[in-house]
């Protein structure tokens, strides 16, 4: 399939670009690194990624995760989460976040971070934690079945409801096996026993924000927050699935009481709400030079 070859070519070009930019960034003295907040987002930390993590490259191996944390720690100090979003956070500092609630966060990543004294935030989809099919995994499955490139915009309630009604039981089982495993609510509560952890909202399911109507977005945010408020480490912090949302949707989320939203490519503010971009950490960030290139790209996007 042509689109698969295009993805491979793009991956090679992005990797080469990051290496070159990483070298330039180091040579020119890493501007912006000492003055600004830098936030990193991880997903699954595993040596045996399931198909969805593998295809979307939203995983890193256990050894690579250790190396990535080591590289980040060599360049930054990790800021206390209680100052996040305040002026105190505008310094040379980093924050570690995880999206989607993969089980590997509690079994592997969290013990390492706790031992290193690194605080972190987990953004969760409560419906998925309670056994629902991850909407993005379903979209991925349907796209592969049809031989098409994945359109994340299909990750919305109407599309998912229609496709679930048409799938065979064996296909539904395969979709569940293609992603995760995810933490259950009970596992999330056990995770809270670790120090320096906070829980945030990632919608009720892994919906694509810009594909949701105003009522669908409000319902997905509110349903998730209702369930997350039962957790002691819950904060009114939000991360958009796929890292994207337009200005109108961001303002809607802020209007629902959120003062920190992780999304997009630039630091912004809507009244009292801070919009903070993140750097995606995955299996492609397999050298410190590539990490430096990713950071440099993030700084350029934020200032231009």
C-alpha cells in the first residue's frame, strides 16, 4: 500500500531532520532550555507492544524509557507539580506525563520514576479503564481492514457506535487485543499510593476533540471528571487526545473549569487557563541527539 511507504519515508526524513537540528541546538547553546517549561508525554512502556502501540509508535521499550529519563534528567530539573501553571514554573524545568492509562505505567514506569524522585501526571480515559473499547484503536482497526491510512477524526461517538454495531464478535475481541492492556480503576487507585503522582482528564474515551460537537465534548469531559473525582490525586488538568484541539474547543474545555490544558504546539493563555504543548516521547526518540532535535523543534514552534 502506497500510504505505508509514504509513512516509512516520512519517518526516515523526520529522524534525519531531528538529528541535524539536535546537533545545531547543542552547538548554539540550547537556547530556551534554561528559561522555559518543557513537558514530555509518554504512552506505553513495554518490550512487547500490541498492534495499536506498534503501528502508532506510541510506545518505548523498558530500556529506552530508562535512557530517555536519564537524558531528560541530565538537562532539566523536574519541577514540583504544585507550581505547575504558575510563574514559578517558567524556569528551567520539566514535567513528565503519561496518556491513556497503560498498565505498564503502574508496573514498570512508576517505580522507576518514584525511585528517581520524578513527579508525573497520568491522563486517563475512565470508560477504557472500565473495559470499553478504546475509540482510537477501533478507528485504527477499521482503517487497516479497509486498507486506508488512519483518520483519527473518525474517533467520535457516532462513528464508533455505527462500527460497533456492524463488527463480528471475533473482530471486537481482536480490537481489544490490539491495544492496552490498560489500568483498571482499582489499579489506578493502587498507583495513587506512589508519591508525586497526579491524575488528569483525557476525556471519557480517546475521542478526537475537533470531531466532537459542543454537547458531545461537554458530555465527554464531564463524564470523565465525574469518575476521576473519586480519585484522591485527581487535579483539574486536561490533556487533549492526539494533542490537538482548535481554539473554540480549548475555550470550551477551559470554561468547564480547567486551568491547565496540555495541547497544541504553542504556549498560550485563555484568561486564567494555560495551554501547554508537550513533546512526544516514543520509540523513535532513541538517541539524545534526536531528543535535542525534538526539543529544538518544540521551542521553534512556540516562538514562531
